[in-house]
C-alpha cells in the first residue's frame, strides 16, 4: 500500500504521475506526493488514493487565500466565510474537496 505526504512544490512544470503515468501540471504550493521519494502525484490520483490529504490541502489553501492579508475576521465577506466553511466541512467529513452544497 502506498503512503502519501503533503509537500511544498516550487515549480509548476509538467511532471509524470508515478501512479497513472499521465503528464500533469504540478500545483505550486502544497501538493500530494508519494512518501517514498516525495514524487508528486496528479490531482486525480491524489483524490483517489489520499482524499483526506487533498481535503486538508484545500482547507489550508482556502484559509491562506482568504486570511493571509491579516484582515480582521469580522471584515470577511459572506462568500469568503462560505468558502472557509465549505473547505472545513469537506475536511471534517472526508470529502474529496468538492463542494458539499
Ligand atoms: Zn495520476
């Protein structure tokens, strides 16, 4: 059984997925990789084999995108609260990161 980790990618150059063999664009920032060798896997394989890690990446990315500006929480717009809530809901319920609504 493969083990997976979350790693930080510093390039968006295309890479071959070690699981399905397809060429994919690596996301800059957090991505799912094989624990052995830290080779990044494509989004489909990450969703299929490591859905909880993908949900965690999406939660972290949503929080970073919305909160990184250091704004007070009370200044967030409704759609920003909903995006954070959606990402948190998916993580807690083990969804693969797609919207629950
Ligand atoms: Zn793949």
